[in-house]
C-alpha cells in the first residue's frame, strides 16, 4: 500500500496541477471545477497519511507544506516522529546528520533540525545570525530504538525544543525541553512563497544548505505530524529522491506508544468527512432510535451529522458555538427546528462534549448534551427514512443540493470526534468506505485558540503574575481595517500600559509616555507583528521589525514589585478608557511572566471571554470586514440573533451616521429628472424602526447624574404587539433599564440590586395612534406615566451609588445578543413603528452615534419593497449570496434620484463589479484582474418617471449583458486565464467610500425603492441581510 502511495500521489498531483492552471472554457467550466475539488481532496488525503518513510543517508523528500507562509512569520511550530537506525555502520562512522530544512533557497530565514555532537539541535535564522538550541539533557545515543516525538517551536525571537520519549510497557513518558533566543534584531521568519523549500531527511544534489545544517542525510525513520495547526504528511510531497519503499519499507509504529492520544479520536480539518453507509447493518431504526457522538472543537460553526434522502434530511450543526438541529422526514408542515435558543450548552470550548439524539416513537426528537436533557420537539409520526450518515462534513454535491437552504451553513467540522454510535453500536470511521480526509488522533496544537476575533465590543482578560513596568517583553500579531482601537490594556495601581491604534499608527502608552510608529498604514487588513519591551532604561515598540523607543523617566526606573496577580486585557477593556475597543484579529500573543516560560497564549483558557470568536478572522479584505458577522452594526434576521455583537466608533462609512441629518429640517427636494420628490412626506423629527430584528439607534452620551435620577420621555406609534423601545445597561447587563412592548402593553423594567422592578400598563397601546410616555427611575422608586393621565409607580429599597450603566443607550432596538439576559425574547426584537421627541433628563437627544435600518417616519400609503432614504445607507446581502464568474441578477427599481449606486461587489485582489445610475443611464462596470470594461443602457423614457423598472445583469466569465426594461446591451471583456470564483459580499443601494475606485464616477447612494431582488432565480430577502447600515427601510416603501 505504501509503495502505491509513493507512486500514485506524485503522478496524480502533477497531472492535476497542470489541469488546475488551465483556463476553463465555458462549456467545461463545471468539469474543471469538479476536477479542482478532486485536487483539493487528493491533497487533503495525502496530508493525512500517517505513515513514516525510511531514509538511508542519501534519501530526500521535498514536502508540500500545505500552509500559508504568512502564518509562519511570527509563530512556527512543527512536530514529528523520529526513530534512529542505530545499528547502521554509516551512522557509527559519521553520527552527525541532517534531519530537515524549511526555508528560503538563499539560506537566510529558515528553521532546521540536525544531529550534532550526539545532540538533537534546533536551528533557526531570522535574517541575521543562526540560533542553535542543542537538547543536551538527552543525548541521541541514549534514545530508545523506537519512535520518539520531537516538537520545535518559535514565537518571535524565542525558540524552544521538546522531546517526548514514550514507554513500551505503560503510558508513562519522559519529557525534555531546551530554549534559546535571537540576541540581535529580528523576530520574523520571512519566507518567500516562490523561493521556499521544505526538505526532510536530506536534500537533492546541487542544493546548498547553510553551514549549520550542511551534514550527511538522515538514517532511520521519520514521520511528520503537524505544522502550526495543520496536520501534514511526508506523502504530500512534491518530489522524492532515492526512496524505494519495496527495498526500505516504513518503520512499524509500536502498538502502545502514542495510541493513548491517537487511536481513540478522529481529527477533522474542515475539508474531509466520514460516511457510514447502510447503518442498519449495525442496528435497526426502532421505537427508540439513538445516535451518540463526542465532539471537541474551538470553532464557531461546523456540520456534525447529516442524513439525506431526496428532499428529506436530518442535520445536526454547530452554529455560533451552539447546537442547531433541523430535520424533515416528509412532514406536511415542513422542516422542524430544534436549537439551543436559550444558550444552555456551549460546545466550542475545546473540551469534549457528549451529544445524543434520541428519536422516540417516531414522533419526538430529544437532544441531550453531556447527559443532560437540552431540548425536545414533537412532530408528525414518521419513521426516519435514511440509510447513510455523513459525519463532520459531506460531499459538495450534497451540501449544494435542494437541502442547502435548510442548513445553517455548509462549513465542515474542524476539531476532534470520537465515540460515534448508532443504536449503541460503534463504528470505526477510518475503515468505512467513502470516508475522506480525516485522520487518527486529536492533536492539541490544532485545538489551541491562538487567534481571537474582536468585533468592537469584545475583549478577553486573564489574571497573570506579571509586572509589565519592570523588565518585560510581549508581542502579538494583529490585523484590522479600522484606524483606531484598543489592542492591549494593563494597569498597575494608577499606572496604565496600553497598546492601541490611533489613525492607522500603533501607539504604546506607558505611564503617560507615548511611543508611536511613524507609519500610519497598519489598518490595511494585513498581519502585523508588535513587540513591546520595557527595560530599566527604555520603553520600546517594534512593529514588523521597525523599532521606536523613548527613554524611561527616572521615577519609573526602580521597577515594580509583582506582589499580586493582575489582569491584562486583549482587544479592549470594560474599564473607561479613551480608546474604543478593537475591531479585528489578534493572534500568536506571548509575554514574559514570573510563573511560566515564554509560550504562545491559548486564549481559550482566559477567564473572561466577552463576545469573542476564537476561530476564523473575517478581516480578509475591506468587503468581508464590513460584513461584521459578529459585529454590533449588523441588523440580523431573527434566525441569526444569537450572533455576537460589537461596536466601533470609527465606522466603515459615513452612512452609519447618516441619520444625524434627519435632525435638521427636511425640505421637499426634487431631482429635476424625477417625477417623485427625493424625500417623501414624513413626520418631522420622527423615526421609523423595524424591518430587521435589530433596527436601532445608538447614543453614546449618558448624563453624569443618570445613576441618581434617570427620566426619559418619548412619543410612540405602533401596531405591533412586541418590541424594544429603550434599553441601557452595564457591561455584564447586571444593572439595566428598559421600556418595551409586550402583548401590546407598555412595560418599564429595571433592577434594584438583585431585584427586578417591573411596572406594566393595564391597557394596550398598539393601536396605531401617537402616545406620550415618561418613565423615571429615582433613588427608591420607579414611575411610568402614559399620555399624562395614567401614573403607575412602585417603590424599592436601593443604593443609587451601586447602580451604574454604560454607553451606548439603545433606542428602538438593541444589537444582536443584547438584552436577552433580562427581557423576554419577543420584546428584545426591534420596535416596529415610529418614535419621536426623545428627551433624557429634560434634554432632547437627537444626534445618534450609529443608526441601523432606521428611516424618517413616512406619512401616506406604502407598499412592499425596500426603501433607501436620502440620508444614505446600504444593505450587505447574507453570505449565502455572492457574485462569481457566472451569475444572473434581476430586480426592480423606482428611483427618486437619477444617479446612485445600485449594486457593488469587491474582491480581495481589487477585482470589482459595480452597477450604477448616472443621469438616468444604467451602467455595469467590471474589473476582472486584467482591466476595466463596461456596458450601459439609456432608456428612451426617463428611468425616474415614478414607475417600476426591471433591471437584469447576466455575467458569464468575460461576457456581461445588461437589460433595462426592453433595452439590451452587452460587452465582451478580456479573458483572465487565472480567474478565481471569489465569494465576495454584495452591497445593495450604496457602498462605503473606501471600496470605490477612482475610476467610478458615481459615488452617491441610491435613493428610492428596490423590490423582487433575485440572484440566479433565487429570491433574496433583505430582512436576512448580513448588514443593514444607515437609513434603509426593509420591506416597506413609501408609495408616493
């Protein structure tokens, strides 16, 4: 089998690599895409072959590293199994041997392993002098004659090597460790993608190794295990030299050694899946049908179990860290959803969790987590109609079949699984025919959370025994598109040490001494590495190996006594600081501490984790970052309400604060080319909320005396029976104050210590008429006054000094995930209606700091559609919709301005598609990586005549056709042979200024109505959009 692997894999990969690089002709593009999927699957399988190779001293393997080299820049970790052939006479004559080399061909910037002077030596070079770390505590001559594990690691300039020697007779292990560091400048491993090689066991003739590694080839057996978080294998190679597995077969692994951590579990990397076909061969569907599995993952989303039979399906997924079960066995009422809506069992904490699904009497589905009943649901009596089950993922053709709309996502599971059972019968998933791309074991490195994504309201905190004002060094990667934000915060008595972004620059603030980078472009969406060091003389800040420093004042030179454990924060702070919390990613953090060696931080172990995601970094390009999938400026559909939220004071466009204009007097403006006025008739100083679950305004200014006396007045008009009107709280939502509608009645609610005070009206006020409401929280009373006639009051005992709340103050709704701790879920959703005359403690509040899906309160008739108001705004479609190389988009518009952006898509490499109106002419303009090209249509009658007009754009690679009503035009652009089908966000009605290229002349947002929007004949619901920013009314358009 191994001989076949060494023969077949390079042939398949070479041939498929040739095919992969060919430009797809239109008539075979689907076949080419399928071949590319097979290429990815083949490489994935090759990377998981857990078999060693035997090296005889003249052998070499060039490995495909299967990783983005940028990921190795600040942090590098590699593990492998090694076994020496001690009785080989060559080894006795020349014991010093080369083991591996990963680096540039010019022998600068590399890592390597060698045996020298009877020691295993870890060598790395960051552009200057070599660092050599010999493991002298365990000479090679004393190693056993079976496999040991070696792990080499580097974070910044600090290196470390580990050796684990197992026992043949027990689970006991010997562990050895040695560390070193670069003494001069340099902390980054700068590998060049076109110039990087990864040689194991030896090098081919003609390759020049650096002097520290220029040794004869390895003699013995080697097996690769992991590179950073990725499972790797010698069998995912580019080339082999002098290896013949028929003459020198791989070394057998001892049955006991390492099986404790490997054989029980299966590792899924997100690309593969297991499949158990004809599951009734092990057990029967019966009166009680049961599935069991244990999962361990740090990720947010992933498919766990899937069964499909035509349009019938059963899917168990992890969605934002919680279980999401959906199924349809042919029910007359459609699919059934069973989800952990109360957030009782978070799964993505990198610990094993037992999941059981029990189907009782063919009519009751029960979900059990860690042997506790989580939820159950009744359905029509129907037997499960399945024969096969997919685990951890599924083939693309199944994920994209008719069931795709019922899945929360189509993301493969990344993490470990074990103990899969059907009717209490075990399955060995690796032995099941059809299983693809999974491996034995559960590598701890792959379950660490070295990266965290912060959404503008997130932070993580850890209590550490460290003093950052003495001798200290710390570093981390960051990636962001925002110019401002707090990256790191630490305080010691009255002194603060912080690292933040300020207008694109990085700033270290240590006890009032500021060290700032000269460059101001670090918010470019790329990875940057910060090192901060405090010495007895200076404060130093190094970003991407560019150093800035300032002399330490005399008062600070004495250092501090680390007499207690102190808190440090990444991504922001709950404390009042001058900086907004960070929006972006932080990874590969480390710092010197008194109680531990230098090592990369595992954020999963931090004691406080507030609204932070530990898997994936959406900061890939400006458009993706704008989705803010976990951000506070996302107006989500109700089905997505459990996504976390965030806030950033430097918003992605001026559209977010566009409603400030609504506080000025509105005049009836009219585009001379248009039949309808630009601004429909509206109630002055009144705002329309609703359309999305999180439509709202946010205000950052809270009066200083708010904790002593909070009096708020507002006018409201609604037909809805539920909805949030006002909400404010502290960070943990322990202290809060809210006004909301429940079953048509007004409820004023707040806390007094641990007691919740609830004042409810007897009458209903969802009659569509205006009502004036005053609600007051005093030192020892609460009062609700409605229309100046009905006064409801309740007294309580409390200390006003302990009642404190923080910004923002929410009007009309709350950000996703907020308020569910205190308010019933139906009333947490946005208020649907109009609010006006907002006053806080007797003062009018008008200038919202942020606005989401809020428009003027229009008067007169309305109709179905989405209205884009003149104050500016846009919609970013749900991530299931994208514009690729081939699509058809159809929609209708009724403009109130003759110019404006209709649709925009923008990819990470600068390619874009833009559709806009300019003086009544509709234009589609593209850049496909070669150059710009466009086509336009001008109607004989005005496009702005007050009627609805149909627009369609059809793209097939380099051919684009534009239809406006009955007029048609098209353009054939240059063919890009390397075109990639990007999944990019789609903006409707406008786009942030930062995404528009200089060649686009129309930069204004669309004003008017859009309806019946479809992509590839699939209706698009704006109420399920990933982001609704600014003055956009979902599902309601002014008719005149």
